[in-house]
């Protein structure tokens, strides 16, 4: 907060000085607050949080203040990255992701800010900002570790950001007309030493010149200084008391206020006429001109005339017939071989053709004249060499900037006459400026395509991701060169071209074979972005630095599905030991886990038998329920109680899985309850029998190996799994958990064991004359573990983990 207050005080001082110097008494201040902006970890562009703010016209200074905050003291603060862009969404590549070929990445304004301290405000000040909508893209960088965290073991931390934007500037800059001269009067007084004006150029302007002349200068009285010869600065020019020279410094800036960094700056010095020519100027925006008395001269007063000279394209209201530029042999004088800047024809604007009202799916087409305009493709257009053909398109805020602007140009081979010369086609797409005859070849601030008949490639395409808002001018011109000397000559015939100009999502509505194009919404902002698979990344999922091939993804799928076959031994052991319910549960788990991983293992190679959410539910239900029934089988409890617990557990596990299947409590709660039942029953048996239970043989050969396998699997699952090694570690989890059942499952259940008296080891009374038959049943069926009847009692040891069946 202290930084913001200090900046405001500093601004007031600076603006006061500017107002005194420029004689402007009014200024404005506009403040915008944004709170509770949730930030996400960067995975791709779809992870960024987008905001926007409109910078007013005539803004002298804008301050962006950012403050990041975590949700709690236990959460570690993470660095926050913020990108600022005027006119469109910022292009963000925090990890140097590459773009597909033929992408135009130059941006008008792009700034990057890092917030590295929690709750400390970070201010970023831009002087003379470009007016219009500024967009923010904010996100958290990826953590250094890609370990897969269990939700309840990972801190649930939220990260947010608070933004304050304050714009300050002039409120009454004088507007002048470019159609008439302007008389300017400046003095050395602080309030009249400079003049700031603004003007708008006609919409067909391709060149203009600002001229200063008719100067009348009154110099300062330097007689007192000249008497003191020891202090005279001999190098400083001294003007006569009345002069026609123009000691003026002229600064021109389009869209934004002039600043010391402005490139169009001219010191007129001792010139009587001073002029500055601008090619392909910015249209549809304010242009500012700052006139200042040159301090290198002793000037007390200066008066002069300011006027403009403009050149524009020939503008046609209606669409020209396509045959107007058919091959011609018109005689042109030698001077016409070198195009002037205004050698251009401005056609009608292209219309917008939207397909099926889909997002980011429109084409720019010609409009054939008629009662009802009919769309026509930009095909078979004749491109002359003696003029530049110009048309324009509109890129709109909200509906267009979230897509990709595509320009495709191709020669029609049959139209090329190359027997005596080669043909070069120049195509320039420039925002808010018309490329003229002199600037179309360089196209310094625009998107350029050059086709040459000497090359085998007669077609080229360029992509502009998230194009900036404005009027984009498309200019085309052909030039012919002699094959031997490469001198410019008149073309024997105008070449024909086909042009496709459109806006699509992502990369032609697709993301290659390693991604899918989707539309996303961040706040009120809609944009398209690729969802990349198998480690591929970038704007079009074309960066394979960390990518995996389809064969590698197939291996991962096979590992994760076939590793479930290790449940087969558990199923066989359960059937052999007559644990039929448990065998059914293991079979269920094996099947649904394999089917689920066949759908989930890869986004490239997959097979989804049913809906993904249903498969996920079935997999987690089977996995957790397998723990439940296994631990109940190890417990020494009555059969009816076990049956009831199995039914109750199925219902409880189903609810837990549906509530939060990826949480640790969905597994820990049923496993904990089953463990309490199991260890409680074992403790009760120890108390009743007054010795160790289960037996040492079971503990050493079954319990310990099974527990080691189970804990190994859980340790791999909880602490070693990462995005990179998931296919290996999770397959090991399948193997370890399924084989642990082979060891942990108790011995074979039996209906009973006949123990018949054969000799002295009989179990009958001494007075009995006949053999007695005793059938051993379960300890659990005997109250308090004692026989209560003289009748034969069935005692089955199958429910007792300490029991080992006779050989």
C-alpha cells in the first residue's frame, strides 16, 4: 500500500510539471479494482486466468498494482506470473514451448511481471500507454516435483490475486484538422514553451507529411551576456533578434501520447522549412504531435504555420469485377515501374461469413453486388504490377481475438506467364495501416507472405494466434524481374491467386494427432486452446520435447490393464479355500480395473466400454471392497456376522467412492474398521486360548509376506507415483496388492472333520459300548468356546487363521 501511495504522490508532482509546461489545466484519474481472482497452476493456456482493463484515450501514465495471497499460513507462497498485452490475449510460453511453423508472433505491447512475495504489492508503471483494452494472463508456475498427491495428504491451498489499475492523463488536448493550416505561437514562458495537438487522418491515407514554415523568431536579449566575454558559450548558436529559421523540436506519436522514447522525432534547427513524412500511418486512431521550442537556441518567442499534406489510395465504393485486372499489355512509362506509395486501389471491405454460429469459425469473403449481397470466395483474383490492391477486414473484441487468424495465398499455376521473366507476389496484412506501393515489399509492422515463381512452393500460409483488435488491411502486388539481370520489368500478364482469410480455433480447428482443440471461458473472456496428450505441449501440441509416441502409450495401456491378471492366483486360491464371495469380489475387481485402465491409461490409445465415470466408480469400488472382504475373512467372527458386515461394507464403500473416490478417506475408513474387527477378534482369541493367535507358522509364512506386499503397494501408490512413471508404479501397485491376497487369505474352509475312535486315542466316555462320532465345527459356533451338549458338535476350524488342515 505504501508503494501505491508513494507512486500517486510522485505522479501528482510529474503531472503538475507537465500541466504547467503545456498549459493544460484539466487531467483525469480513473481507478479500477479487481479482487478474489483465483489462480491456477499452469498446464497449458487453458490454465491461465484472464482479466481486462480499458485504458482511456490521452492517458499519460497507467499503474498496475498486483498483490498475491495464499489461503492459509500453512500454505507456502508460490511465485505468480502475470503477462500484460494491449489489444488481445497475451501469448504465454513460460517453459519455452515452441509454436507450429508459419506463426506470426510479433505483438504490439507485451510485458511480463513476477510476484515473488506473499501480500507485498508489486507495481508496474507504463508511461504513455497505448489506449484500449489491456488483457492480463496470470497463473502459478508448475511445481518442481510432478509427484501425484493424494488429496487429503496434500495441503489444500488456494491462491488469489488482487489488482488495482489507475490511469491518469490529460482531459482537454486540442484537436486540429489536417485539412487546414494551424497557427502556433510559443514562448520561453513555462506555460507556453510547447504545444500538444491531436488529429485523425482520413481512412484511406497511405502517406502524410507534417510541415512547419513561415517561422518568425524573436531571440533573447544576449547583450548583457556578451559583455562578459569570460562566460560566453561560443558553441551556442545565437539567432538575430528577428529570424525566419524554425528552432522547433517536433515529436509525432500514433495512438499514444508522445514520450522521450518516441521514434518520430525531428529537430528543425536552423531550417526555414521543416517537414516529416510518415508512410503507412496508423488510421482510425488519434495521432499526437508535440511542438517544443529547441532549448539549444536563445528564443524568446516563435510563431509559425503547421499544415499537412496527405496521399491516399483510390477508394472504390463497390466491388471491382474480377476481370478488371485481366492480363494486359498497357504501355507504361519507365517511371511507373517504381511504384509510389499512393499507387493503390482500395476495394470494399470483406464481409464476415460465420459457419453454423460456431465459436471461432468464420471466413472473410467478397460481397457480390445485387439486391441481396451474395458471398463470394477470394479466388482467381488478378494481381497487377502497376498498382497495389487493398481491402480490409475487422477483427472484433470478444468474438475474434480468442481464435487464430489464418491467411493462405496460392498462385493459380495456369495463369503464370514466366517465359521471359519471373513473378514475385507480395502480400502484406497490416493492422490499422494501409501498405502502399513503397511499404508493401518491406511490410515491417505487418504479416507478410512472398511467393516466387522460381520456387517450387507456390502456396504459403501464415497464422496469427489471438489476433489484436482493429482494422487489418490486406494489400497485394505483383512484380516481374528479368531472369538474367533481375531488373524490374513490366509483367506480360497479371498472375491470378486464390486467397483464404479466416479465423479458426487453435490450428485450423485442430491440434494435430497429439491434442484436441477446445473452447474455454475465463471470466467473460472466451478463447480456444489445445488440450495436449502424452506429454506434448505448445499452442498446437507440436512441441514433442517431453512427448511420448503412440507405441509408448500402447505399452502403458498394456501394462496397466494386463497387470490386473495377477488377481488370477488370488481368485484360484479363494476358490480352492472355498471363499466364494471373496473370489467373486476379486474377479469383479480384476475385470473392472482392466476395463477402466483401458479407457484411462492414455488419451491417444484407449478403449472405453462404458461411460468413463461409471468405469471409474466400478474400479474404485472393487479395489476398496477387496480390502474389506479380505480383512473380514482373516477375522475370527461368526459366519452370520461376516455376511452382515460384507453387505454393510458394500453399501458404505459405494457411498464413500461416490462421495470422493480419489480421497484417502474412501480407502482408509473401511480399511481401518476392518482392521479393528480383525485385530479385535485375534485379541479375543488370544485371551480365550491363553496363547499366541494366529499361530507362528501363519504369521511367518502368510501374514508377514502378505503385509509386506500390501504395504509395498501402498507405499508405491502414495509416495512414488509421478506423472512420468505412472504406468510402471501403478502396475506394480496392481501386482503387489493382488499377490498379497494369496498370502493373507486364511486356510481352506471345510464342512467338518470326522474324528473316529480307532484305538486308545478315542474321544468317547469310558462307559460307552459303542463308537461315538464327533464332528468338529467352528469355535465361533460354540458359546464361549465350550461344548454345551453331549450330542455330537460340529467344530469347523476353517474360520480360524491359526488352523492348518491335515495333510
